[in-house]
C-alpha cells in the first residue's frame, strides 16, 4: 500500500519544479526574499558581499547593533558561517525564512553570522556547493570587510547549516581539516549540524517508517540526491554518504583538532536515524559530540514554528558559549 502511495507523489510537483530538456530546472515556487538593510537603528544590521562574481556566490552578514557601540570595541563576537538548506536544489540565502533565522541567532548568541549563497544543482552538481563552501571560508579569512575585521573573532568560528546546508557544513569542515593551518587566523572550533541531510543506498528505519512524510517523502529526498549528485552515481557516493572511507578516515583529525560537533534533529523527520548514526560514528572516533534530539517536529520545523526556532537557537547559544576558547 505504502509503495502505491509513493507512486502517487510526484516529487517534481511536490517541489514545484519542472525539469527542462537541457537538464536545467524551472523553479516555480515563490519563496519570499528579504533585502539586506544596514540601517544602524535596527537591532541586527545586514549586508551582502560578493565572494565569486563568476559563480554568483556571496555572503549575507548579520551584525548585532550592540557591536557598534564604542564600549564594544575590544569585545569581538563569535563567527558562525551558515549554509541554508533545501536539498542543494532550491532557495537562497536571501530567502526571508533563512534571513529571519540568522537574524534571531545573531541577536541571541550574540554572534556575527555569515550566511553563504552557494551554487545550486542540477545546473551545478556536487561538489560545486562544497567547493563554494571552502571558498567562502577562505574568503572570510582574507576579507577586509570591516564587520569581519572589527567585530568577528575569527579564532572562534563555527561552521553551521540546516538540512543540505548541514551536509555542506560537514563535508566542507572535513575537507579543510587537514589544511586548517592555511585558514589561520580563521580557527574552526566546531560544527553545528541541524537535521543534516545524508544519503545511503541502504534505507534507515526512519526513512522506511516516514516514507510518506508530508514534508520530505522518501521519493522527494531521492530526487534531490539524483539532481545533486554527479550523473550516474548512487547515494553511497562520498558526496552523500558520511560512511564513505574518505570521510571516516578524517574523523581522527577532527578529534585531534578538538572540534566539537552539535547534531540536532527531530523524531518526525525521515532523516533522524541517519543523524543518530552520525552521533554514534563521531563518538566511536573520539570526537566530542553534543546531541539535541526532540521527539516532536518535522523536517525544517524551525522555519514554521517560532518556539522550536527559539529553543534550537538557545541550544546553539549554549554550545558556542561553552567552548573554552
């Protein structure tokens, strides 16, 4: 029965996408956007700065207004580099839901938040987003942007994302783990992974149980991977599966660097068991893990339920402030 129901879900329609003959997508869902605003009377100031004009990648910076007062001169704020979700395929750092979330987080932690606009698949299949993430880290390290040089403590940096953005944060973090010296004075203290979107050919129990989930049905998750991965590979590819040898081998390095990892998820999300598996894998390798799992809540719940967003932001605040930098 459930298999039949799967057939009746059209994953393209679910996402309001049309696949064009040339392999590009028409994305017809209207997702509201918010422009940046650096009016100094606002509680959080925002501005966009270009990373790579060829790839149309950029950062949206969020700065708490209090950082501008003269007595805040010496008090630099932690830096959170954030990657938005949406399956590698849709959405933008300019979308209102991500803008509001990053503003709220910037205010509550408080932190300078840099939300990254990366290239989308299938026009730019993986590893494009991972390459953009590493380029964003290098850009932040070299940037002469005043909000970063004056107000962000580059030595107290966290790489963060939600959903596919958490996947980008994880793989980008592991990718630079061997060359962190080259990123100094930027120093990564930890990874913050919210509802991280991993793949694998073998189904986990929560994927089977929530196959027909209203938010992220399995057939939709499969389509997102199909659009994002290189043509012809499966979900056990190293761009999707954290158990790929290449990544597991780097976890000892993460442990030795002293990075802490926050893994957050919800019981109503088909991805929950993959996230719990990640926690176990990190612990096995001796990485310091903080897990934040709640029974209630679907995929992306923090964008529809303000109380869930506030609760999670408090978890982030505690995680960032409890690092002994």
